[in-house]
């Protein structure tokens, strides 16, 4: 069976390493992008099954990336992942399927991924 593909978008190398390892252990294929422009390019080329998207990035922020991804594929599950709780109130985040505050404890994020990818 082919692995489900997750596009992981975060400008922090440490987060990328941690999440990539944890998600690979769960049996997922992980595609990495470090900013919004790279994320949209890989999104179009790779057609991931799910996107984990940071909000606060240099250049294009995650809310703008989310909007553009949803225009292309409205059914794609997107999990917004931010260090900041206050973005949860932002109208632009409502289009995401989940909003998870970054933590060293990956259980909430893994649960959300499994919920959307079965």
C-alpha cells in the first residue's frame, strides 16, 4: 500500500526535523517546504494527502498559503500549526481542518493527522 503523503511547511529546521522523524515513524511520507512559495510549488507538483502548515513564516504567511491551497483543492485537509494561540481567532484560519499549537508533545498533532488520513 502506498504511503500517505504529508506536506510539512515550517521555516524552523528543528521543527522540520522533529516532525519529519515522528511522522515517518507513523508510516507517512513527508515532503518538506520552508516557506509559502516553496509550499505552493510542492503542493502543485506533489499533490499531498494532507498539509501541516505553519502560520508565522517570512514572506507569504500560512493563512495566505492556506487560502491559495483551498482554491486549488477545497477538500484537502490542512492542519494549521502555530506557536501562537491567538491566530486561532483569525478569520483566515477557519478554512483549516485543525489548529494545533506547537508543542514538543506530538500526540495532538499525530491524532489530528490520523483523524484526517485514517
